[in-house]
C-alpha cells in the first residue's frame, strides 16, 4: 500500500504540472519563453562586454608599464650622454695625437718605421673598437625592445657598468663581479640592464664622502640568486619597494619574470637580492 502511494504522488505532481500548462494562456507561455531568451542573451552580452573591458584594462596597464620604463630611461638620457662624452674624450684625444704625429712625420718628410706604423694603427683600431662598443652598450640599453632572448648575466652587468664607468671612477668605487659567470636569464635584456643600473646607482648614491674610505660593491651570481652588496654604511627604508620610481620599477620588471626583489640592511651597508625563478 505504501509503495502504491509513493508511485501515486509523482503521478499527481506530473498531472498538476500538465494541468497548469494547459491553463496558461499561449501569449503568457510565449512571453515567458521570450523573456527567458532575452535574459540569456542579455547575460551573455554582458559577460562578453565585461571580458572585453577586462582585456582592455589589462592591455592598458601593460602599455602604461612600458611607458613608465621608457620615461625612466629618457630621464636618464642626459646623464648617459654625459657619460658617453666623458668616455669618448680620452679616446678622441688619443686619435688626435696619433693623427698629429703622423702628419708631422709626413710634413717633415721623415721615414716612418714599419713597426711604429703597425703600433699606431693597432692603437687606432683598439680605440675605435672601444668607442664602438661604448656606443653599442648605450644603444642596447636605451632602445625599446620586446625581444626575448637567453643572455649571459655577467656580460649584461659589465655592459651596464661601462655605461656609468665615469661615475664609478669619479666616486672611486671598486665593483667586483664574482660567482658563477655562466648564469643565464631568458627575457628582455635591456629590461634587466635597467634593473642592474638602478640597483648600482642606488648603491653609488649611498656612499658618503667621509663615511667610507675603501668603497666597494660586490655582485655575486648564482643559479638561485643575484646579490648586490655595498659597504656604504647606509640604511634603506622598508617601504623602498613601494616609494619612488627606481626600486619600484625593478620590482615590476622582476615580477613579470616570476622573480623577487629583497632588500636587507647589514652592518656594512645594504644588500639587494634577486631571487631567481627555479
């Protein structure tokens, strides 16, 4: 008896639903269907428009980051051109002296020894190579790039150091690169050169004329991390990564490559560590 009642209840429910549909006016029925379709289309359209808006915002943020990076480079353009002119002053003076010497030999009809010719021409070649490499480093740092490559970290750091060499010499700072010289990174090379430049410049600016006699910056490379440690006896604020453009921009670049920037105050000065993606 209980089983027959349980079977009877679903049948009653089905009959009730069928009865309700039979008593619904066809216009109401079609109206409900139309409203349902309208809601489905509206929700689908709203989702589509929302996705498009999110994509536009993400694209705009990426473009803004590129603009910020490029503006930072342009802000440093005057300094970089000054460094180039300083770096070229001595080579140009060397070329001028060789040229004057050769002209003097020719004007006085003096015989020029073959060994002397070779020595001076070799000096000209080396000088021009140096000037060409300096300009290449400058252009590679400054030009916008979106090309991903695998590059040697130590070589990119030396290229960065050549850009600010006059500043380093003027401040009498010894910079040493040690550790694994075969460490490589896959990414946009001049973005990482921007990171090296900002970190090294921050360390150079931390040196006080009367605080440290033997100034040094030690850069240590390994597969797990890259560290920049100075002995400037300075301290850096905890909010340095969110305040100002330099280190904040470094963090933005490194986050794109799933790498992390850490800052630690030591007894000697400051250590900036880049934890690499493993």
